[in-house]
C-alpha cells in the first residue's frame, strides 16, 4: 500500500492536464510523459513545487517550451481545490507553483494518518530483485572495508522493499579455489599446534591469523588426532570444509552484530560440484559464444610470464566488453569468471531477472565482463547492476589506524562495532555516496556536536521525544498519538520555519522513491540530516522567540498544532533511522 505523496500527486495532475490539452488538439496526442517530474525548485523563493513538463515536451510537441508552459500554467492556476495560489513561468519554460498554507497543513495531517506507512511506495510493482552483498572470502573475519558494502547492500535491500520490490538478500560463499586450500592448510597447522606439535617457520603464503587458533583447537576436539602425520591429500578436503564452516560462523556473528541477516547463502563449491559451470558453458558453446583463440598481450603493463597460447574464450566483446575473456586455466580447470557466470545464471534460473551486486572498488575492472556474461547467459532476460564501494580510511583522532586489537594484521569490522556501536557504523557508512572514499574517525563519529551527522539526527529524534513526553505529563487528557494529532486544527502553523519543516516532511516519500530508483541509499542519510537541521532550527529559534515555542501557555490550539508537527518529525526521523538499521534513541546519554 502506498502512502500520500504530494509531489507524485501533482505529477499526476500535470500529466492529466497534458492529456486534456491533447484531447483539445492544443498539444499532440501520444506524448511521452515518463520524463515529466514535479519536485521542489532549486531556489525556494521561486515557489513550493516545480515541473519540467514544458521543457521535456516542447520539442516533441513541436512548440517552444514557453508556449507549452503557458498552456499548462493556465490550467494549473485554476486548481484552487488543490491549494494552488500562484503559478509562474521562469526562464525558458520552468513552471513554479506556490500552495496556500492550508495545503501544507493537510499534508502534515496525511503524514500522521499514514504513520509508519509514510514513504511506502509501489514503484517496484512487486517485482523480484536479488541483492548480493558482502560475499567476502571465508578466510577470516570481516574487516572494516567490508563494512561499507555490508551497509550499502543491506540498506539498499530495505529501501527497495519499502519501494514495493520483492527483495532477496544473498551472500555468495567463495568456497572453491586456491584461497580455500590455503585456509585449510593454515587451519591444519593450528590443529597440529593444538596437538602439541612444533610448526617451526610459518610457510609463506599461508594465513597466520590468530583467529585460526580456536579453529584448530575445535578441529582437534571434534576429530581427535586422526589427521596427524597423514598426507595432505587425506586431510585437506575435510579440513577445508571444516574451516569454511567455522569461518562462516564467525562471519555470520560479525554480520549479526551489525544487524545484518541474509535470506540466502549460496555456495560456489556446490555450484561447481552440481555441474552448473559445465551446463552454462555448454549452453554458451551451443550458441557459438565460446571459441578457441589467442588473446593479444595486455596493453599498458608488463606481464613477465605472459606467452601467447590458445585458450577457451567467451565472446564478451559481442556484449559490450573490451576483450574476449578466458573461461579455462592452463590446467583445464575453470576460471573464477566461469564460476561467476554459472552463479549469476543460477540466480536467473531461480527467478531473479533483476540482480544487484555490491562489490569493492578493486573489482571495478570486472564489471563489464560480468554484465556481458549475464546478458549472454540469460539471453538478455536478466540485468546485472554493480554498485562499487570505495575504500574506508579508518582514523582515530585524525591519525590512521594501522593495526587491529584482535587480528594483528587488519582492522576487523567487529572491532569497530564494539568500539562505537552498530548504529554509528551503519549511519556513517552512508554519509558519502558509495563510489566516493570515506574517512571513518573513531573519535569524530561519537562526538556530541552538530558536526557529527549521527548525533545530529539522533538528537533531533530525542528532542522530539522529550517534547512529547513533557506534553503528555502536563496534559494527560490529550491524545498525542499520530491519529489523535492528525485530527487537531493546524491553521496556527503559519511561521515560515514551521511551514518549511512541513514541506521537508512532505518531501520524504519523494526521497524514498528517488533513492530506491537510483539505488543510492546514502540519500536517506542525507535527507534525515536535512530534516534534523530544519527541526533544530525551529527548536533553537523557539528558545529566544516565544512565538515559536512548542508548548504555548494559554493557547491549547497552537500547542496541539505544534505537537502534531513534532510528532510528525519524530515519526519520519524514526522511520528513516529504522530504514538505515539504526535504532532511534528516545534519550541521549
């Protein structure tokens, strides 16, 4: 079920006016209206709403945009039933609309009546989408760099669900290949240590992480000394599986500490063992999309051991990639790319034609080939979008953090969560767009100042909660619920700061839908920061200006109207924080 959306409602009005003009032969029929939007004007002095309708319809209509704008503006001006009091045309054809205060009062009541549904949308139409994120190699605990992709993926999934998509959250376990063999060998050494054996010098390339000590001890406790003095071919398959299971237990615990729970965990090893790779490659080959050829030497970098040799190649260039891509290694086994094709093909077979992957920025060069493969493997039925997350620079009072308390070599995500809290981590990870580098300062993110966006938004929620608590104590006979306050008269809310706050609230569904459509969850954090700033502005003015105090002695009507505004602010900020996976705080410690 959708919630009230003032901007979308006016978008519908503008489109109906265009259709009416077409029916009167004043504009051509069949104009494409998909690019027509209604949004806040860039300059608030121009009005409350703005539409680009004339700008995008002028050329296809065969008329100057300003002529089209005049036709639309004339009919918009007549819509006093919607609270329209002024319509102006600016520049080459932008239409700016101003509404009477009563229209904004009605919008505030809509917010309260919608309650937790406010901002819900049906733009997704119930379509299925798979969001795959984290998917770290199961070779150790998550590090702080994984945290950003974790938050971006998790909040994007929640955002899409609020916008009407049917979302499945997935983790792809990379449990096949050389890195898992290395993990198995490291756990075996820790197992030998647990049994009292001397290891000597740690082998080069084998994970020495202290987090593997309890894994080796657990292996000894469960299996005894059965693997001691056995050749690798005997113990590696079983130790490898044991190690992956234990590492995934650790990763799941780290994710749970962040409030993250996936719906599906898919195993690369199982895909390979079930023959999915052979099946998808056979299908591609049957369509002449695989051939034997020799690639040119890579340009721009020197590869010492490169030599030309015939390889099994996928015709990636037919689907937008720069070069064709190898599918088999020199020993005849499949490449990681071949396995990844099978994985995304498997997602398509499970009913996911909309696929979103969250990757680290270091995988940027892999995007084109993977999108090409998904298009080819699914015959164009599925689409893949990849969101790349840039690096996180961890600081402590402005000083780069080099070491982890627990792992010794890298900073674990759990270390950071334990230090500042999961809510802080989640919010801060969205204070920059995913493709921009992010500085995470352990001291700055817990400072109680307006320069800390986490504190600033939480403080706005706590302030709103405080006002409502005091009002309930002073006037227990009043119904201060959302439904109760939606019914109170709101005509006394006439100050520009109050109306500005209502306008920010009314724009919340638009922020939700735009963020979901763009797959940009950081917009939610930005929107909350703007709303919090508006609320703090009214609060701070009220300390010096009696006309803006929330509790007005001797004027119950104004007090109740302002409490309705406070309740709506609390509702939207709380809803937004919950969407980010951040617990709203009734009181700040």
